C-alpha cells in the first residue's frame, strides 16, 4: 500500500507542485468615451473573483489585479495589461497554472491582417480603459486587445508548458482566443435594479477625448509574435460569457438578496459553482450552466427583444481544476442531464453515440460537492436527445442537485467486428463511440485479420459499407495494423452517422466541393450531390486542388465537424483543425453570411479517401457535439485533449427532432484514373 501511495504521489507531482497565478482585469470606465458607455460591475467582478481564488489556494501575491475603482489595483489600460501579461509570462515556469480573467466591454470589427479569418469576417476585441476609435469607412481602434493578441499570449504560455485557463466576461467573446451588429450598451430597468449590457458597436466609440484630460493618449501596443509552430492546446481551457454575436448582462446578484451588488452574470455563476467543489473544468462549467436559467428567464420577460447570452467553453474541460495536467480525468464523454420527476433527459443522442439499452453511470452532485452515482440504462434515444429513468438508489436526491451521465461502454452495433484467430493487438486508441471488438461469428464480421508472421498482416474487408474495389490489403507491422483497424472503426462510425442523417437538410447551410487552379475556381459541386448518385468526379489535372466551401446563412450558430480518412487510413481533422479549438461555426444571415474555405491536400492526393461534413444548429444547453470525431492524433500518440465545445442558455422548448446535415464523400481511383465520390 505504501509503494502504491509513493507511485501515486510521483504521478501527480505536476499537480502538487504547480504554482497557480492569476491576472484579473476589470474595465468599468472607458475614459475616452461617453459615460453612457461605462459599466458598473467589472470592479466588483475582479474583487469577487479574487476572493474566490484565495479560497481555492491561490496566494495573494500571485494574483495581479488591474481594475479601475479597486484600491491598490493598477489602471487597466492597454499598455499596462500587456506589461502585466509579460510579467506573468516571465514568472511562469514549466508545470505552473495561470488564470487570465477579463471583465468589461467587447466589440467586433474587420481585421484583414489576421492569420485566421473568422467565418463572419469579424474579429473580437476587448476594450481597455484607454480605448479610442477612429471613425470612417474603416474603423480603427487603439487601446484594445484583439483576439490575435490573446492567441499570441496563450501560445507563449503553452510553449512554456503552463496550463492556461481564460475567463472572458464580455460580449463578442467566443472567438477571443482565436485570432453583425452588437446591441449598444444601455442601462435598462429601475435604478435600484438596473441591467447594463456589455457590448459596443465599434462605430459607437469616439476618436476624441470625451471625459479625460486632453493629454491622455492611447499608447500603441505591439502584438506578441506567435511561436514558430502552433503549440497543442492540451493544457488550455476557456470560458466565454456569450457567443460572438451576443451580449451579456451585468445586474444585481444574487437576485433578491439584500446584499446583492452589480456583477457580471458569468463571473457570479463561476464563483457560485466553485462552492460545489468541482473536480474538473467540465464540472465547473456544468455548475455555471445550471445557475443561468432562473436569471435568463427573468431577463427574457423583462427584455423580450434582447438575444440573451449562451455561455461557451472550450479546451480540455476534463482536466483537473486549477492544476497543470494535460491528461483528462476521463476519456469518456460526460453529458449534462435534467431531472423531471423520476426521469432524466440528456441533451445528446444517436449522433453522439448513445443508443437504447446502453449502460451508463448516472452522477448527482449535491450542494456541498458530494457526488452520488449509480448505474442506469438508456431507455430511448433520438438523433439529438435521450432519456432514462432515475436509478432507484438516487431517487431521494434533493432537487437542487446537478445531474450528469457518462457511458460505461460503446454501443455494440457501432463497433468494428474483427474476425481473427488471436486476440486483437494491444494499444488500440479510439475516440468514443468508435470501437473495435472480436467477432465471434464469421457471418457478422466486418473485417478478417490474419497474422502472416514475418510477411506482415492481411486485412480482408468483408462489410459492404467499405465499398472498395480492394478486398484485402497487407500491412507490414503491428503499428500499421493498429492504424488500419482504427481507421476502419472510424469509417464504420462515419457511415453510421451518415445513415442517421440520411437525406437530412439544414435550412441555410450549404457545403460545396470545389476544384481550384491557382487562385481561380474551375467548378463546384454541392456535397449533398457528391455524396449521392453523382457520376464520377473527373480527375485533377496538374496544379489543380480540391477545397471545401462551407456557408451558413441560417441565422443561427452551428455545431460543425468536417473530418476524413486519407488513403493511408489516417484520421484527418479539417474543422476544428487543432486539439482544443472550437467546432462552433459562427452565425450568418443571407445578408451577412458566415463563410469558410478549407484546403484538403490529403484528398487531392487521391487513393481511397473519405470526407464527412456534419452540422446541426447550436441549441441552448447542448451537450458537447463533436459527433465522435474528437481528436487529430499524431500517429502512435495517445491524444491528451478532450476537445469539446458546449453552449448554455435557456432550456429548449419541446420541438420536433432537430435538423441535421450529413454528407459522407468517397474519393477513390477508378479504372479511368478519375476520382469518384
């Protein structure tokens, strides 16, 4: 027992000795702008967050605060914020933890110089105390921190092996870490219960000095250069108060409490959720989401024309809280559930790998942080939702508990069934729900594996779903065998996804496969046609390449995944393209569409390759929706990152099954050398 304890302490060493530090920034006053645009709560937010961090074990000297109206804090001007970030970076060493917290106004504008262009063409900015705007055909701001700036700082911390958590209690924030029109900041409601909205149109900002001495000038701040290579975001988490087209409120919280004061809604919810002693970032965010409905319901009644905020989170949410670890606490998904009587409703379903009769573990987190759990079984599953009975052992749990569900195994019908005369090779690694199992009966096997000894391994493709003219392949070693079996298992799941959404449509969403030569598009084919009974696509001439064009005019944000399997059997993630990044595709309208083109060099190369395009509308309280296409692993490397994107808001009203778009394309080499879908 003592030896086991020593091993556990060694394994958790990076958690035990990580130094937690924080930078808290709150901007209430925009001194170069009209006072009507100022906020009240950011100064309260940073004090509330500081108190919460001290209770979490942060040392007071390791919490830097920049906020106006806070005794002892530096002023939150752009230059000072960058200097504070630079000091924090210099202090941080490998194995440390850093929290970057920002409360205040956000805005959006066009930035053609960005390396990553947003689908809606707009970049998200945080407004420092000394922000100025220059009015004209092109709005130019000074005194702002752009999403590209934040991305550079985060990359710099990650390059030092520092775990970075960011919290943005601003509007226009959900792309703040990745380099339309927002409602003006107005105060609404009675003076003793005023609601202020965080979010400005860039054209509301003035270039002149309205309320500060004329000598005050905004200092240009250079952007920190990105590392030569992008750093994988295994040690990264971010919380956002809203999607990038939404605004977020500040109001007196807790509601109806005698000691309530103006707070940002996200900040208050994070601090309240910490009182339940969450173990992971996902636990914390689930607690945040559970606190929103009463406040959002009240605001919806008071301000029916407002689009109210849906909190967003991204990154390795399954990592332990306030620690430095890229290893998730669990590799299986965890879905929030809502209790109604003796039933639980889950915001995930067939598209996420849930199925009727699937065994799951049900968890109930009590007010004091105690977690009770019991096994359960999924009773029914639709495309985007599922339900089950509350286990008998948990029926006495109080109504204030937070509920969640995690699967105990993968659905048997989805697993790749392998017929072999020996056990499956060790080291197989797949994202849920894809799985590989031994086929006991040759009649239901998808694949036949034969060990040829020194000659390698033969894989015979038996299932019609693979639809290839090559019925068998020989791979040289066990590593290649693992890669090929994993690719086939993923391919079976992709085919199942397409079958679930067969002939499904999503109003306002279009995707087209284009053929380009240099900077000129030669032809375009909708992927919905290319995935159907379309004649073979012609082969690519020298210098031609394939690109995918995705367009959203639906008026809603989308959960989008574009992924494929190349001719070598390697999983290729197209969107999101890096671990830890968002799969939320921005809202677009017919007048202002959100558009993105993706290069597909692995599809250009020919051979038997597949491409999946999958999209559903983003709905309030949706579970992480990556459709089982969670990670882009390096070959032979176990993924550390739980790539998720979740959204919260008002519980969805009863509705028919959600719209879903799915297309699975195949590109192979036919007898004429051309490509076929």
